[in-house]
C-alpha cells in the first residue's frame, strides 16, 4: 500500500501565504462560487470579497469588477451565510483545495485502511479473536454479524441457534457468539456478544461468500467512521474503541487534545500517538500523548510515516494546526461535492431524495452491491416493474425480485436517469423507498461521515 502525503510538501508554499495576513485578498482566493438569491428570487453566482455590518461586496462570475449590495436585499439564508463568513478562513479554505480527506483526518488521530471492492461492497482486513478475517463494511446492517462457521474457526463460543435475524431476503436462525476481540488496525473491541448466522444461506451452489463477518453500523458509529469511495479508504478513531493498543494513550477527558496527535507506525508493528517536535536528516523527536519526548531513527518507521517525517518542517506546523479546524464538509465543498444531512433511525442512515420527481427517503447501505427498491415504493412512484423472475440474496437466503426502470433518481442535484435496478418485497412499514447502494455511491464518489452525520456526493 503506497500513498504519498502531499500535506507537508505543500506546507511551505501555503503557510507563507497564510501567515502573510489577509490584506489585499482577492475573490479568487476566497471559498468558491456560491448561489446568492435576493428577496425577489433572482440568483447570481458569486464569491464574497468583503463585508460590513450593512453590506457585502461580491465578485460575480463573468463580471470584471466587484460590486456592493445591501444585506437587506438578500434572502435570509444568504444573510446568515454572510454573517458567519470569515475572510481568513475563506482564504485558507481556498489554499486547502488539494488537501485529501486522508491528510485531513490523519491530523486528528484517525487511522486509515485501504479497502478493496468485492463487486461494489467494501472489504477491510482485520482480526477476529486473533484470526485473520475479512470484514464487510455495512452501514445498512443494524448490528455486526459473524459467519457462524468462521466464528467457530476463530475459537469463539457460539450458542444455540435460537435467535432470529432479518435481512433483505427474509429471516434466518442465529446464535449469540462470545467474541473476546475484534481488531482493525489499532482499533480494539473487546468482550462482545455478537450474533452469528450462516452467511452462505440461500446462496447459489459453489458461490463463496466474500466476507467472514459484517462490520455493522453500531461499531461504525462508535468509532466515528468516515468512508471515502474515491480514495478507497475507511477511517476509524482507535481511541474510541474499547481499549487502545497505542502505548501512552490515556483516557483523558480532553478529546480535542487527543485529536491533536497523529498515529505513527514502526516497522516492528508498534505504534506511537504523538507529534513531531524536531528532526535531523536521520532522526526524529516525537512528543507522545503523556507529554514525554522520545527519539527515533527515521528508518525505524513504516515507509509512509518515514516519508511524512522526511517532509515535515516547522514552517508547515501552523498550516497543519489550522487544518485541524476544518471539517470534512469544509474540505469537500471545495471539491464540488454536495453535502446532505442524514437522518439516523436506530443504527440506519437515511437521506432525502426524489424518485421520478416524487419526494422519497433512501437508506444508505454500503453493504449492498446494488441499489434496490421496495416493490411497493417503486409502484407508488411510477416505476416500470417487470416480472418477478430475478433473485436478490442476503441474510435469510434469497427472495424474488423484478427488473425495475426509473426515469430519474435524485439526491440534491446529483441525478441518475433511465436506469434499471431490482425491486423486491422489503416489507410494509419500511422507512424508505429502497436502498441507495454501493453501485450509486461508487459512481458518485460518495463520502460518509458518522461524526458529522453527512453524506457527500459528486456528479462526474
């Protein structure tokens, strides 16, 4: 796994501009074009240049010179936006356009994991009770579920199959498994009771399942997970696990202080949470979380971290410090992503959208290879539904489905038109019209953040 960290390499150039102050800021250095609407409903695309208590100066797209508008002439939403607009932050955001989600999150204590796609599902390696396991990252799974045969291989005690577990294809028997540990990188979850079932149930003969366990929404929420389809990375906060394997990490109440440190990995598989204080051509001094300083030779570190250390400079520290104040929303809005509030019902995530022009709600499900409608919802929203001669698979086996054509499906301004997906009977009382699955999220470079509870999409 080879990634370069652009952050500190560009730090010198950016921090110089940032520390120079805000005098003479041009619109081109601002936060990007925004649609402003006046009280009569007329809209313009513009960038804020400056503001006062009663007016705002805008540079309108396509016009040479900025012009001033009274605040009272603009909509309430625009007035609120202008009130909260900060010139220094706007300039800084503009400079951060090349910052990646990975670079942003690793500055605040997250650990990143490269995932692989199995069709459109996300698979991450980890350990179940010390045994190597493949975890399917599933925002649509209310709780984590183990494949019963694998749980036994990992020496987890599995009880009688007296429980019932439900999925898209119906129900299946399940039993409680005693799980001493689940580990993904530095994130450790201990002494959990997790349901186990036969994940091969109903699958076509000879088909091998892609996962040993389903990593569900309760853990994703606990660990403030962030999923980035474009970068093919999932991010977790190890300090939010049941016990951190990072030496020196304390259960301090000051979470912001913890977030000011970064995970460094050594070649001997040990990790350090800290920040660089100084370095030489061959060595580095790191202040660890207990405020002690430790010195290391650079060649002891994992290649990615060794590269980070070699590129680190004191001139970049202020830039990195300011980056910690950015949210994922701040960063992705600069990249042309649309941002959507999500609704959490139980452990499931829902987002509002439109199907064939009608307002609907979708369940966001990274565990679904393909998006899927509830056949009743598809009928109500004027989709073309074929015969029930297809199959969908999941916990509970398989269920009949129909090829279904829709004219338009929209979340915000992202639009999918004239597509065919499957519809199945997902049951009455379902909160959504169906599942917004891995196929659509992969196409639209989705980013999902549990801490901010937002979904980001970008039309290519």
